[in-house]
């Protein structure tokens, strides 16, 4: 029978099917961080059970870590306590732990791929919804709750009903200045923030075939923002070239065996999806969000829609625009902004910093803008320095911070003040996401850079 | 974590008709710093419920003494966003045992089932009926019957059935959880793992 990429990977990991219930689903690789794991370890202790396969779990500290002075003790006692719990639990159960100061430390969805832990055909979970990032490699990867973290630690399995299948295809070539982030925000704006709920998405078509691994990670990362549990892209030569030689990737004969297997991981020509959606690359322009969920996005040249043209009900829409301080029908270009955040598991990789630098080079940071540039990992930070990007940023008046999730969810000190506007390369523009009362405009690194040097929302294509 | 058994719940309900209520609203990230599962109910809907000076926002439904009960009725696409189970813990810890909506985000629904909060998905017209019934009489009672898989407006007898897998239903009725199940098939899991490429 013809099957999809998703079927092939899913079906090969079902330990047992429960009648009128979920599948018992085996997890190859498990990432944990300081925020969603402590209660899972507590649960193990209360039940008196242990970790079945400690070598399949990888711990990194990222969510609440400071992005300056990481060599000093963490000041916030609650954050320090969580970091200590992660370190102690990892040590007790024999789990590799990349804490603050470790050269491999960084955002979980950046360091996993960077170290070759993420592999095609693998099943990967983490107590974080942006685990969907790893689907870029042809893995089934999705976020789980803390009870499920405990399940994976204790039995390497979770209980999951198999989701429905959706294929999102984008044909053609992207215009200059249109990035993977714009492609994802465009798709979400068309499907809405719940349009893919209940589905697992495969991205297909020329746009994704031509995309770099980092671009694919950005797209898959944002799958959850349209409600999908995850998104994936069939592995190809781009995938293999990225992985070869990375720390945890197979080596020697094992590499050849792995690549031969990975080449079988694709959707059969006549395989059926529950839903098929098609877009044209030429319809996509640089995107910006204007509301309080990632589905509320539009092309930078467009104006904020009227209530009758959106999926939200009138009350919800009015609340959202009221929070943002925007009016129906207003243009986005020219709006004054206060903060710029470059970073996160969505856009905290080297290509994102190259893109940002390409626009700010030879220009100066606008005086009204506070900019936080936060690499996704120490490896990215080192690349920024080696490639001379740091010099460009410094000459343009920017400061580079240290790796972590930072202002994406404002669990550390990087909080956008109430009422201020932040152009952010992160993934969520929910109310208060970047700090109580903060107003987030999601965009690409190009858009963030254009706003950072002009102080207002600017079409980045004018500065390329 | 094993939880209270759930069979039938008859209660008044708290209405929150806003759509796309995301888990950052249910519990903002800055309140996720505990290492134990206690006290999250205090921060349920924190930024909608309290001003910056911690005084209550009187127009928010949880601060309105007219409404109370163990059932929370939310707008469409309830629980979108982050996978934080803390959101389900906060709902439970505040005292809710059931959330009703015409549409749930996947992870939140899953998390609820794992912590003993029953997510009941109803049709959009039935959700409207519930909101209208509560608006007309805040003391109106709703019965959620898990064995029968029905939700009933007590005043009028109007009812609808809801979906839940037989496995999850048995778990909730008996207060079992998935870890209990998985522990019992560990040998099968180990045998399976030995055959995998990674």
C-alpha cells in the first residue's frame, strides 16, 4: 500500500496498538530542559521508578537562563533552582547535561540538530511545543506535556493517537527578500492558528526542496502555530550534507547504512493525505503580524483587515487589536517600534545572523530602538565571531548577547515593557508573551534588521 | 501522576467566551519556575485576572462572584500554543475538573486528560446554548456524565454526546494514568527497542 513519509516513520515506532485508544509510541530521542522536566523527575521518585534509557535523553538549559554574564551565578533564585534541579537530576540518572557555560549549551532545538542528535526517520519529543523544528530532517518530532516527559523517561514511550495527515505544498521560486519565516507566516495566515489542529503536516514542493536545512527548521518550527502537532520535510542530499560529520551522526559504514535507509523516507507518489493545500511562492511577500496570534499576519505592504474579513469573532478581534493599539484598515509600513529581538529556536541560527547583518551593514541602529541579538547556541555565537558578523554588528551599534530562549518567552530578564512594540523573529505574539503588556510583531530577520536601522516598520526589500 | 476518579460532575459553570485562549494566558511563562506541582491555580489567567499591582481586575470573569463552579466553558480553539502542562495544572489546581469548548488545541487537550481534567468538545451551536444559558442564569447547572459521554443543560434537559477514547475514559473513571499502563508492558518495549535502527 502507498504510504506517506509520516506513515513510514510513525508505523515503524508503534510498539502496540490499543483498541479504542492511542498507540504506544516509541521515542528514539528525548530532549529535556529546566522548566518542564523537574516535576517529571519528581514523579519518577514518588513512584520509585528509574530512567529506562538515559542515553536516549539529552538535557540542556535554555528557557530561563540569563543572556549576559553567564559566568556569574544566576540571580533569580527560582530560575537557579530549576537549573540546579536539571543538573542534579541529569547526574543522578546518567543523562548528558549541557548546562550554562558548557560549550554545547544553547536552545534545545538549535543544539539537537547542530550536534547530529536529530536524524531522519527518528521519533523525537521534548516538553516544548517547538520540538516540531526537528521535523526538518524527516523526523517525527513534537512537543509533549510533563506527564509524557515522565513516561518517556520511565519507558521511552508515550501514548498517542495517530494524527491525520496534511500536505502543504508551495510551488515556484521565492522573491528576493522573502525568507523561510515569511513562507511559514504566510501559510499560518492562510490556515489560521488552528487550521492544522489534529494534523501532522508534510511540507512539499520546490520552495522546500530548495531551502537550506536552517530554513526548513524555521518552517517546521512554526508548524505548531497553525495547530499542527508537527511538520516534516523528506530528507534529501541537503539533509545528508548537513548531518555528515556531526558529533552524534553515524560514522563510517554506519553512515552509509543510515543514508541508504534515509533515502527510502519519502511519500509514495500515489499516497493519500487527509488534506492537501497548495500555495504559489510568487504570492508571498515579507510578512508581519499585527494581532495576538501568529495567524494574524499579512504582507508588509498590506493594511490591517476589517473585522468582517477575519476568522475571529468580532469580540475576539476587537480585543486583539485593542491590545495591540491598532485600528482596522491601518497600514503596517511606517509604524514606530521600540524593540527588536533577533533569536529563538525559530530564527537564532547562523543564517539568521547573516541575514540580519547583510541589512545593518554600513547603517546604524536607530536611536529609538533597543535591540537584543541572541544567538541560539554557543556554536552559533562562535560562528558569528569567526565570520566577522560581530564586527559588522558592533560597527552598526549593536551588542551581541549570550545564548538562550531570552525574549521569546520572557522567563529571564529580557522582557519587553508594557505597551512597547517589539519586532521579533520568534514564534508567538500572544498577549504578554514577551513581558506583561508587551506588543509583539513577528517577522523575519530581514524585517527585524530593517526596523532596527530605521526605527519604523520598513519593507526590507528596500534595504537589500 | 495518578489523579481523582471522574464519573459524573454536576456543577455551575464559569463562561470565558474569548476564542484562541492560549496557554500563555492560562499561565504566563514567568510563573513556570516551580520544581513541584503546587500552587499554579493562584496564577491561572494571571494577566487577565490581576493588574500590575496585584489588585484584581474586576471585569474578569474569575473575579466576578456571580460565576463559580467546577466547569470552565471556553471559546473556540481553547489552549493553543505552548505545551506547558502547567496550564492544565493551573486549571485543575484552581478547582476546575472539566473544560468545555467547541474546539481544543491538541497538546492542551492531551495534557488535561493526563492530569484529571476532562476536556469536553461540543458543537459550536451547543457551546452557544451553554453560553446563553449561563448568561440567562449564572446558577444554571450543567451535568457532565463521563460513562454516558453526555453533557446536559439541567434546566432544559438539552444534551449532546462527546467523544473520548475508550482507553482514556476507563483511565479517568478509575483514576489510572498512562504510566501505570506503560510500566506493565516494559518488557515488550525493551524487546521492541532492540530491533530499532537508532
